[in-house]
C-alpha cells in the first residue's frame, strides 16, 4: 500500500496536546521564546500549525485568541540556504499589530543552523529586540539544543534559544484516539475498539508510528514505509540513545527506562540481534522471528503479547492468535531438539515463554 501524507487537518479538539501547548503559551504570554523539542515523526508540525488554525486550543489554555497572532513558517521550504534568500523568505511574515502578540513559529529550525548564516540570525535577533514584549519565537528542533557549542552557531539567537525548552511527548490516550479516527476516516478504513487500543499500546502514542501502523496491511516487520520511519527515527535519536534522562524528558522511555513505543523497541532489538545460527535452515520465517526474539530476551520471560508482536507485527495481523502462537512454539521446540540446539524453550502457562541454555 502506498504511504499517504497526513490528513489535511482542519479541526482539532480543544485539549489537543494540552501539556505542550500549556507550557508554550505560558512562556509566550510573558514574552519568552520557546525551543520545542520532538524527534522526527512526533507531530511537531501538526501541533504548531494547530496554534494558528484552532482558536479553541488557545481558549482551552486560557489565552484570548484575538490577542495572539501565530505565524507558521516551514524553513524546509526555502529553496536556497543562503542569507539573502532566507531573509527574503522570512521578511513578508514580519508585520506586526500593536494590539496583538505575534508568535513566529520556525518549523525545521535546524535548516538554518549553519554558522555561515550569522546575518540571518542577527536579523532575527534585531527584530525581536525592536518588538520586545510583542513578539515571541518558537524554534522547532528534533533534539534539545542546550550545550554552548550547539547554540553558539546561532550567534545572538543563543540567548533566545535558552529561555524555555518544551518537550513534545507522545500523545496521551485521548489525542491518540482522536488521531486514529481522523486517519481512518481519511483512508476510508475501520478498526474495532480493541484494535485501536492495540495501536495505542504498540506505538506508545507516537504519532508517525500510529499512522504507519494504520496504513500497514500486512506484517509490520516487512512493511517498507514503517521500516523507513523506524530507521529514520533511529538515526535521529542515535545521539541520545545512551542518555536515559533526555529520552525520559522526551517521553520516549518509562520510569524503568523501557521504550514506550513497543514497535520502535522491537526495531532496536532486531538491529542488535546476531544472525540466526545454522538451525535457521530448518525453521520457517515466523519461527526464526520467534527464535530471534526469545534470544533477544536473554533469560527473561517473553510475554505472549510481545511474542505475537515480534512474529506477526501485532495482534491485528490476520494470522495472529493464541492458538497460532501455541502451535508455532510447539513446532519450534521440536525443531530445536531435532537439530541438537543448545537451547530449549520453557513455558509459563498463560504468561509466556523463555529460552534456556541446556
């Protein structure tokens, strides 16, 4: 199935991404600037567009819409990244109403991160100084800009980048449910309540993962568009994968340091799994997935739900069922014994399975 763009959102629930919007507007109301942090696929652009499209969102966050003017600028659309073309692209958006607080939103802010763009950075800083108290900037970035070296490349803007950092965490249950329904309507598809619940569980509320899972009609492990999304997310997060505090601030791991996006967590496990041993010659594709997943768990018990997700992508897959899993594990046990494997599979009834060394 061909991947589609996000639906053309025209309406949003008043409480959409309330935690992030509340933090953003609390800063903006007192004239501060905001660094909005969210990895690729987290939905930053949709959130930022909603600020200018949905008066009810500002009202829900105790803001008088008539007193704020939100201007969304996608810096990714600038054809040439030189000072002259960037300034020409930005200039028409800098018109101010003395009765309104103007909020200039820079999406894809890292697209103007070159130290050679000092003229642009200094021009933006001078605009802020001229309209101080009536102007705020929102800088949309994928990873937090906090260390002096990373923000120094933005010259005078470094002061503004450090004023307020807001982390866009994955969607809560209500936002995820709304997002699923909008995408289903856009695609002309339907899912049961249980299937929607499973989508939220598998994705951990991560927007792009939800979208790709909805579009995936087969095994998510082999879906090219979902795989591309996960690989892109991995490359984006690679600098902070060994930084649990930053991942926690981004809402990507729980209190135990486990990824809340189970699909991405499974993707990371599969990247580090060693190549199957020679026994794989006698295994089916599904049995190899089960065997590899059991190996990745070490001596820990693998839950039935996680095994189903590792083998079939999710319980939504037409071939996935408790009976199918029982049969697969039964055949895998036989083949391991037949091939004199150093491993055996033990079962904890109703809970899951564990791979043990003989």
